[in-house]
């Protein structure tokens, strides 16, 4: 039975589609990968960002590595990964090795080579194809792989990138060290000024009030007034006894009255002295007129100034302790790049993977041809 012309046309279209989408691309890709694509060599290195804590002793290298601060080193690892794949690293490597020459197309291999004179964005895309970075969050180990057309070039580029990474980690560590010490020193300056002001205020208060310790002075003054009042009470009692025994104008009664009057004047004068200081006197730092304040007011001011002085001393001592702790922490927790595997030198090319590349081209073409064929029959059946 002969096929109808329409059916023959359909078969011819399917065959032509298979040739165009599957057979020809797969053949060309296989020939290109087999005879034109140049060998690529890779250089691998493994390293990690570590931090040494001087407060914990360690007897071996693993003990030293285990002292790192996980949160800080993980954050630094991510910073380092971004740096390795960044435009800045590309420019530094390009200045050192001239990437246009290192990755220049060889033997007509323009697909895997880097055409010179491209903009930095296209060059960065190519760079990220030739450099891969993997990070293991659990162990904190970073694996770097660099590909090039020559094994010694791949190793040299990987070594250069490790050196630049170490410089970056040292720079970050130095900045963290300097910043922590700067903040601690600023706190000391603030605490020192506060303590100085409190001491000067207390000194001015003592100069104006002419009393080193108002609390003890008030106690002695109160005791003195209490003693004089006790003596005054005794004289009043003697006066009452004398009045019951003799006339009012007798010499004894006049003497007792004179003593009572003198003692009352002393008591009043002592109370006035306790209640006022030098006329119009003020302290420059408290702006309080001490002559207008009573004993309780001056005691309240003194206790306030003394409290500020004690608080200033404690704050200053705490700031000094913080500076020492910051210095110890900054010195003992320096971050560094621990390289476990130095950049390797390949002896056999592993890229490009020719069989895998040809198979993927064949698989992709077959998928497109199959989807086109299924779509055609689906449309035909619904027509």
C-alpha cells in the first residue's frame, strides 16, 4: 500500500526536523569537542577562615583550629567567597596575568576561549565559568577550583587568589582589632572626663564651704549644740533653785542669768554658723548659693557630689577593664586563612568533558524534536 503524498510530506518534515535538531547539532558538537575544543586543566585548593582564642589552651593544631568563633568565621567565609568571584578579584588577576592572553582562543576554540577586548561584565561572566567556589557550612572549609588552558597557569592563578584572600582576611582582622580598641579608648576618655568633673565639683564645694567632710562636721556641730543645750538646761534648773531660796537681785541669780544669756547667744550663733557659710558663696559647677542653704541642703549637695565621684570612679575602672579585655580579645581572636590543600598542579586535562557535552547536545536536540513532533500531532488531532 502506497503512502499518500500528505503522509509522505509529514514523514519528510519529521525526518528533516530530526536531522536539523538532533543529528546535525550532535555531530557538529561532537566534532568540535573532539578536534577543536582545547584541553583545560584545573588547580584546586582547600582552606578555611579560623580564629584563635587565647583564653583557651590548645596542645595541637586541631585544638587551635577548634577555637574559632563560628559566627564570625562563617561571615568572613561568605565575604571571602564573594570576593573571589567579584569584579575586584577579576581586575587584580587581570593586572597580574593578563587574562586576555591566558584565556585567548587556541586552535579556533572560540566557544571555550575568551575573545579579547570584551567589556568587564562579559569578562566577569567568563571568569565565573572558569572559577568555582564551594563552601561547606558544617566544617567551614572553602574549596577553590581554577581552570586554564595550561596547568601551570591554573596553579599560578589559584596561588595568587589565595594570597589575595589572605590579605583580605588580615585586613578585616586588623580593622576589627582597631575598631574595638578605638571604641574602648573613647569610653575611657568619656569616663575620665566624667570623673574629673565630679572631683573638681567636690573640690570646689569643699573650698567654698571650708569643710572637708560636711557629714562628720555636722555630727560634731550637732554634738556641740547638744552639749551646750544640756548645759543651758542645767543652768535654768540652777536658776529656779536659786530663785526659790533668795531674792531676784542677788549676785548669784544675776551671775546665773548672765551665764544663761551668754550660753543662749553661743547656741544661737552656733546654729547660725551651721546654717550659713561665706556670704554670697557659690560653686562654679553646682551653681548653688551655699550661704542660703541650711545644713541639710549642703549635706544633700555633698552626698550628690560624692555619689557622682564614686560613680565616676567605678565607670572609669570599668572602662579600663573594658579596654584591657578588648585588647586581649582583639589580640587573641585574630582571624587568619588556614590553607589545608595548596593549589594543585594537574597532569591530565579533565575539561571539557567531551562525552558529556556531546550527549547533552544530543539530549537537548532530541527533546526539542520530540516536543515539536508531539505538538504537531496534538494540533492535527484537534483540527
